[in-house]
C-alpha cells in the first residue's frame, strides 16, 4: 500500500514514518533526509566554531570534522544521483 501523505521532515524523529514504510522509495527518502539533517547540524557547529560562538570544546581536531562533513556531502550527492536515476522525488 502506498502512503501518499506529505511528511514534513525537519528533525530526525520526522523520518520514522518513512523508515517504517514498506516502499523502498520512502525508506530512501528517510535515509536522504537523515544525512541532510545531520550534515546541516555539523555544518552549523563548524560555522559556530569558526566564528567563536561554539558553546563547547570539541574533543576531536577540526580536521576530523572537516573530513566527516566532506564524506557526508559526497554521500548526499551520491544519493541525489541515485534518486534521479531511480525516479525518487526528494
């Protein structure tokens, strides 16, 4: 059964319905939204670090976070390519 409801996705918890779907395209969307949400949070943390407004001291060196955000950006790009090929509207 296809679920035609529009799902608002602003936080990780908003992806639960999509993750539980029997439709792989809905689960694909959840995966994409989850990595985008995490990417944006990390990007915001790095921006705060850069402008001196970060409210905690990170335990990892900045290079580790930069490596992670690059990998996440590449992952997002690969999911977008797959979505285009597979006809998944993100």
